């Protein structure tokens, strides 16, 4: 398959640290070094890795390929810091779990995120904060997974995705106004500029790709009235009226849509997320994710001025 054909697909890059639970193997790497890690992976080559934080999201995303079996709508590619030898366990675990992932890039001790544009990726997920921050600094759409490895219920076919707005779907220009001028200045600015669309943020194109999947679902339902829509997208933002109008207008201007919108006005997002139960939630502020990550697979998108001030956590070992 020519690489250009990926332009018609939603392409997601996934580090093994986001897809599987690598805590035990990483502990070996940290405590005993690379050679012991390599020996450990070889010894456990046929031991299937447990599901990680992003596993339910990825499995459901790939399941949508049943809408177009001959030309898949979704492509997931492993981007890994492992070398090819130690990466064998990851690929065998993928096969054991029945995931239709056949492509991977393994680069010993280095992150392959710089290959994202060549592969038309609109998202890269990893547990390695340093890799994610470096990718975002280069203008690439990436996020660090946080939270529990949520139960992956086989009888639940839905895929629920939730996004924050500022710093995720949109740029952080309004957040900067809030930081410099306070809530009154922010509300005044957003009211004055309600008809002016925001510039897109790092995950606007990913949402556009999700919308293409939703459109394909609508086409399926038009020919099969019994088909049940699986993909549901929510906007969950700390904004409230009158600052709600500009995001709605911006989404329309960009040609993207969400199914639901929650304008919470500072209410703790975790209270809503616990009810909404998304399979993944994207936000640019760690403070918001501290609560959501207790129960929900969450993703920190370290974009914008606020995240430039933060320091990355200690780097994880192998991805």
C-alpha cells in the first residue's frame, strides 16, 4: 500500500506504554538496566501484556473498520522506543488481543514521533511525558495518557470521546487573555469576538477525522435502519455563558461538530466525566485531569503558554 493512501484514513500513532501495562517491564529497566530488560522481554516473549490506559479507545476505534472492510477507515501504527527484538512481545500481544495493527516503527531508545507527518498521523498517544512535550513543541498532535486501565466491556460497542476546548481543539489565545486580564477581561474579550473563529488547536484535525467516521456511520444507517450509531463526541469545557458562543461558532467555521457540549463555568469536570464515561478525555491542564484520571482514561495535551511553564516528569524507560 502506498503511503499516500493513508491520507484517506484516520491515522493514530500509539506507544506501547499507552496501549499496554508495561509497569513490570519498566521496573526491570529502571532497576537493572537495558540488558536485564532485554533478557526479561525475551523470557516473557509469549506472555501477553495486559491492557493499558488507551486499549479500550484503540480497540473501539479499530472496530469501526467493519464499516469498510476492503478499505479500512482507521489505521493504528505502533511508535516505539523499543528495538525490534524487545518489540516482538508488543506485536505478539497485539495479535493475542485480536487488534488489527500490523504496522510499527521501533527505534532503540529514541522516540519515532518525527515520522508522524510522513504517516499522516492526527494523534500520537504515549505515557512518556518528554516524548509528548517534544512532539507538541514541534507542532505535532500528541498527548500523554493518564489514569486507570479502564474496564473494556465487550458488550459495549460505543466509542465515547470527550474534548476540552481551549488548548486542545482551539489554540490557547483566549486562555492567555484569561491569565493576563482575569475572568472579567476574558468574558469581555470573548463576547466582543464571539463571531471571530479561534485558530485551530492541536486536535482539531483529529476531531475532523472522527467526524468522517461519524459521517460513514450515518451513511450506514441510511441503508440499514437497524444500525446503531457507535461514535459519540462531547465538548467538556470550563467556559460558560457568555463565553460559550465563540467555541460553537468556531467549530462550525472549521467544519467540525460535536454531539454534546458541557459549559461548566468552573464546576469540577470529573463530576461530569464520571457520568459521561468517555473512553478517552483530552484536556490541556493537568489540574483538570487530576480528578478525571481517577476513573477515566485521560490525556494531557501539553500545548500553550501554561504548559510551557511546567516541567516534564521523569522520563519513562521503554515505549
